[in-house]
């Protein structure tokens, strides 16, 4: 059995290449997942872009923040739909390409046999 680790924001996992005992796995988990979260009040653990985002929205009322939150949720929903549509389109194209590739491979094989027979 192969274990893989997935870090927040990274879709593809990496094979776990360390010990299988509890202490090794615990140490790995804590080193990868026990990262400080961005604290809005103190800005500790925040990246530059997160600090900029916080500063942009500091001083807004709860109503204004809720409006921005709704806007971001709508944007996220739209992006997820766009991604899903693109993935479905790619899947359909890959299926079509696979059919065409198979047909071309068969045709090439038949033509090679015919070429050999014609010599």
C-alpha cells in the first residue's frame, strides 16, 4: 500500500517516503500540517497578499464584509463551474483523440501488412 500526502492547495499528492511507525507519521503530519494559520487580528502567519487583503477590508462594517464574502462565494462558484466544464470538455476531447489514435494505429498496421505482402 502506498501512502500519499496532500498539502492544502496542492491537488496532486506526493508519495510518503518516511517511516511507517506512529512516531514517524506523527512527525511528518505535524511538520506538514501544523502550520500557523493567518490570524486576521495580529496578522501573524499571514502571507503578504493576505495582509494586503486584510488591510483593504479593515474598517468595513459587518454588512460590507458580508457583501464581499457573498461576492467571493459567487466568484468561487463560477470558477468551479468553469473548471468543471473545462474538465468535461477535455475528457470528451481525450476520448475522441483516443478513438482516432486507435483507428490510425489499426490503419497503419493494416497498411504495413499490405506493404509487406506487395513486395
